């Protein structure tokens, strides 16, 4: 009976994520134009998922995308 070959680099059945899994708080602040206090406040209230790696705080990129996606859309007022 032939052995099946296990391919570790086989393509995923779903769309693979590109880019980093996490970014440093300063990078998050720069990308989303928020201050460090606001970023840490978002972590505290659970809007962002963050992890510690030594002294660095890393923000989960998926949670950052979710936070941004849940921001309200600005509705412009039509002039009459």
C-alpha cells in the first residue's frame, strides 16, 4: 500500500493571510492615527487584543482590522 505524502507547504483551502500577525503599539498608532493612550485604552476595554513579548506590547492585526471595521461611517449632511 503506497504511503501518502504529507506536504507541509500545501496551499490552504482558504485565503491565506499575508503580512504580520501582530504589530507593535507604535506601528498601530501610526497606521490608525491614534495616540498611545487611546491604543492602550482600546486594549483595556477589550476592543483590541494585545500580547506581551518581553517588554514589547504587540497588537493582534485581526483585532485591529475588526476594530477599524466597526467604527461608524461618517454620514455627510446634504445641503438643501
